C-alpha cells in the first residue's frame, strides 16, 4: 500500500490588491516614508468601496516573478538611500511571511519631500 505525503486540494490565488495592502502595511512601520498621496478620484472610489493604492504598481512576468514599483514621499532631513533600503527590506520580509511569491525586484521611486515634519 503506497501512501502519498501530499494531498492536492487545488490552487491558491492572491489578488494584487492583497499584495498592495501588504506593501502599504510594511511602509507604515518605517518612520519618515509614506506612499504618495491619494488624488480626489482615489478618494471618491474608496467612498464606493473600491480600495486604491496610489504609488504601488505590481507587475507579474511570464516566469511568475513579481516586480514592484513603489512611489513614496520622504520626510525632509531623512537619509533617502537608507530609508529606501529599509522600505525594500520591510516589503520583502512582509511578502515572504504572508505569501509564497518570487520577488524579482522592489524599486522605490522617491516622488517628493514632505517638509511638514521639520521643526
């Protein structure tokens, strides 16, 4: 009698919006960096229950690898390369813990500086 150690119950699919939520949550834990601000259209869409993630672009290539482009603003006075590396590491860690995906790259695109935090 042969016993298989695996049982195939089908597949699991993760929507891009779930990945975007994970990226957003990872960035919330880093001081001095935030996603680009939502525009009026994004805010209106959210009123009707459609969650938008401005600044998070997810691409899936033919091999199943994921590429991320994350557009952020950085607080004035923060070292941009350091906080960008922290963001990449936090995003990578969050995605590896939550879902089984192959990350090709995580590009952090600094779109602006936030001077409201300077004192």
